[in-house]
C-alpha cells in the first residue's frame, strides 16, 4: 500500500508538473499574443504618427508657398497700382507740351489762357473719374478729422466762430477716404 500511495503521489506529482507546464505554455502563448498585439498596436501608432507628420509638413509647405505667392502678388500690385492713373495722365502731359509750344509762338494771351483752362478741366475730369473728389471747407464747421488748422483769426461775425474762414490748401478725398487734409484758417 505504501508503494501504491507513493506511485499515486508520483503520478499526481507528474500530472501536476504536466498541468504546470501546460499552464506555463498557455501563459507563454498568451504573453506572446499580447506582445504581438502590443507590437502591432505600436506599429499602427507609429504609422499614424508618420502619416500625421507627413500631412503637417505638406500643409506647412503649402502655407509657406501661399505666403510667398501673396507677398509677390502684393509687391507686383503695388508696383503697378498707379499704372492706370499714369496712363490716363499721359494725355494731359501731351497737352501741356503742345501748350508750351503754342506759348512760344503766341501773339495773343487769350487763346493760350483758354488752352490752359481746357487742360485744367481735362485733368480734373480724369482725376474725378479715378475717384478723386475735392473737399468743400469754406463756411463749414471746423472738423479736425478732415481739416488742419493753420491759424485762428478773429471771426468777422458771431456765426463764423469755429468755422472755416479761408482755405489755404484744398483737401481731397479718394473714394471717400481723406488723402489730403485741407489747410484752413479758423474763426475764433
């Protein structure tokens, strides 16, 4: 009986060892599967990171190209912005050159004066077409937003106090924006 018990114990011990080996093998496979799963997750995350970095670099490069292109367009625009006005004024320049020649051989002053007045009207017309508008200041209330007071003088009447009495230099609007302030004399 002692032998049977010892054989049973050996057999039980052998079965326990096999169970432990099987459990260890199963645990090892689970660990290998988990490790493989973690490695595939890491690879997937690395792939996603590389893809995001690539998108970022492409977007940054596109933005940099956009900035350079718009800066170049802005410089080109500024260089040619006045072209339209200059081309329009060339006809006036030609008229002035013809007037100079006419002045040299003119016997009477009246036709020369009329010619210069025509050139003046033509110039005003072209500038008005381009959006230039003269500012009316005489008799208006002084406004520091559009007027530059050169001096104050005693007002000729009580109702002229704080109003523009004289205009030394006319102010102008370009498309409703002040481009030159009127230099005025204000009544005090």
